[in-house]
């Protein structure tokens, strides 16, 4: 504090003021109001104080005093006009003013500075480009029609929900239960939610990261956390809000977000693929269970038939009409038929257990339609257009999203060649006394911007770029391979469906012929016009033919199920959401 004379209309008086240079040295910037109040009412109008910092803000706003020289000149002019300030110390400069005024939230200069900074940052962000290649779907050699396709219409069975394809009410109930309780599907849902969170995590880097901190400490003869003969002792109380923001100038964060989003979509398609596979697997296991029931019934019928033949042979043997050879042969066939029954019963139990696992239930019996496999009629299944397959089949859509993610990672690798702009800031209080945290002298703040970029990394960044490109090429080949395999699967099932339909008709005729032949052979044997060999021969041919018919019927139904899956049907009622 200094006292100097000043001249006014009433004579010479003395006034006190604070030396700005001393204020800067001591850090007592908050007492600058006293300095400006010393100018009194006789200062020029544009410098006239009102007991606060309004004049220094007017000075900065009107004169744009940014450099040290211009601010020092303005202060010297003010001192000459008022007759109070004899000199303007060069140590109190414009950077000090900006540092002081920017620490006052709500002030016009601070608001102008803040809005200008935000405008510049937003302009940089929106005008910046995301480096790297844009996604383009690889060329696909898709035929106009599927091989083995009867019709060339645009409608496809895959457009139908599964409950309109499988009409068995018990099968529909099992599919609904599987879609609710299957653990593989639940795992896929959890994996999808994990990928969704990864997208939010990647996207969060586009926004400022704001945190808080508080500290208390004390010490003596310590410098930088190490013992040092400083001869000082003291305590520190500090509390602040801090912020950090990486400006995405070249789209590195946006490419990372794009890759994470594509991975999320890939997991969603993977879930749909599991859903389609689950529906088809439940239907296959159900039809196989019906087929096993039918084969078991055939085995029991054959056992009864061989038992009836043995009974007839024994009666003839007792009357001396037949020989021991006839009864021995009949006994061998009966025992062989009896041996197949437990094996089929085992297969039925194993199939029920496998179906229960798909349902998310403990092993146990499965309720099913009491009707035989003959009641199941294969539905009409138009295949549709091959070009629609890419948009319908989940595994193809998953492969394409994986390709999108790999393509975005190439952009991330390209962005690593360019510099990164980071902004950091801090605003808080720091004092040697706890009560000083609320005083104006304890104000602490900082702001900084850094631009960092690579110069020499021994080829690491270029190698990462080449690795990303190779991964993108691998994903592109995988996408094309998935499409090609899908075309093969569809063609195989279309051909199988056609050929199995003809085979089923012929096998039905064969079974009917064997049944008629066995009936005639038994009548002839009872009349004594044929030997027992004819009867046994017809029995040995009839029951395997019936088993073959059952297997043909099963294969025909499985071909329809597998075709429905190969076309990508079954997920249209997926409650996850609309298509992206």
C-alpha cells in the first residue's frame, strides 16, 4: 500500500492505492477494486470506477487490450487524466487480466470467451472429416433363381412366421417354450446387451469428461513428494472440478463408435440366427421323435407278427405237418425283432432328453401328438428370389455387419497417422487453511490445449494399418463365402424336397405291395400250397420297407424345416426391434 499526493480543486490530498505489480507478485488479485477506486470521480468517463471491476471490463471490451503494450498505455493515459496514478507497472499485463477475468463465471468477458471457444470447437468438430474408407458392399455373384426351384415367384416361405409353417399345435407350444427358456438364446441376448453397452462406451469419448477432486496434505522440507532441505512447512487444502475433452478432428472416435455399433448389430443378427436355428432344431427333434415312435410301433408290430407265425408253426409241428426247422427260423426272427425294441426305446428317451434341453427343462418325457408321422403333410414352400436372401438370412447379415466393423477399424488405423487435439481445464479452490477455501484469494483454475502426433514409431502405425486392412479383406471374403454357402444349402434342400416327394410315393406303393404279398403268402401256407419260407421272406421284406417309408417321410419333413432355416425364416416376429 502506497500513499501519494493528488491535486484536486480543493487542494492537495493524499490517497492510498495498491501497486498492481505488487498485487501480481503477491497473488492478491482480488483486491484490485481498491486500486481502481483510487481514481475517484475525476477520472475520464470511460475509466470512471464504480467500486468494482466494471471499468476494467469496459476497457477490455472497447479497446481490445490483448497485448501487454496496449494495456500498459491505457493505464498510463488513465493515470495522467486523473492525476492519481503516476505510473502503470509493466508487470501487470494483459495475460494477467485475462486470467483474472476468466475466473469469474457469469461475467460478460468470460461468457464471450466461453461462447467463442465453444463455437470454435463445434466448428472444428463439424467441419472435420472421418478419415478412412467408406463402407461398400463387396460384389456378389447371385443367380437369378435357385437351382432346384420349381417356381420363379417373389414370394417365399421364409416371409411367413413359424407358426404358419408348422401347424402341429403341440409343436407350436414346444417352440414357444424354447424361445422363452432356451439358454443359448439367453446367452445371445446377454451378449447383445454387452455390445450395446460397448457402443455407449465408445460414443462417450465424443463428449467432455468432467470429474472432481479433493485433497489435503501437509509436510515440512518436502519438494515434489521427496525429502528436500527447503526449510518450509505448511498444509494444503484443495477442491476442484476438472474436465478433459479430445476433439475428434479426424474421426478416430467416430470410426471407433461405428465399429462398435456394427459389432452390436452383428450380435443382434447372431441372436436372430440362434433363434432361427432353435426353431428349426425343435421342429427337427420333434419330427424325429414322431419317427422313432413310428419305428418303435413297427418293431412291436413285427414282434407280434413273428410271434403269430411261430404259433402257427408250432401247432403244425404238434400235428406232424411242419418240421422243427420252421419253428426254429420263426423263433430266430422273433428274438431279433424283440431285441430291436429296447434299442428304439433308448433312442426315444435320448431324443426326449435332447428336446428338453432345447426347451430349457430337465430331462423327462415330452408331450407330443398322438397321431403318427403320416398325419404330418409337408407344406408348399416357395423359395423366392436369391437377391432377397442377403436381406433376410441372419448369418449373412451378421457377416456383413462384421465386415462393416472391420472397415471402420481401417478408419481408426488411418486416423492414428494424424495428430490429436486435447483440451483440459480445472476450476476450484486451493488454500493453506481450510477456512481459506471460501475466500477469493484461494481461487485456482487452469486451461490448456495440446496437439500430439506421431513422428517415428518404428513402423508400428503402418503395421497396424496393414493389419486392419487385412482383417477387412478377411471379413469381406467371409461375407462372400457365407452367401455362397447359403445358396448351396438352399439348392440342396430344394432338390432333396423334390426327390424325397417322389421317393415317398414309390415307397408307399412298395409297402402296400409287401403287405399284400405277406397276406397272400400266409393264406397259401395255411392252405398247404406254399412253404414257410415264403411267409418268412415276405415278413422280412415288409417291416424294413415300412421303416424305410418312415425315414423317407421324416427326411421330407426335415428338408422343409432345413429349407425354411436356409431361407432365413423364423425371426420376423423378433421383438428386439425394427430393422436397422
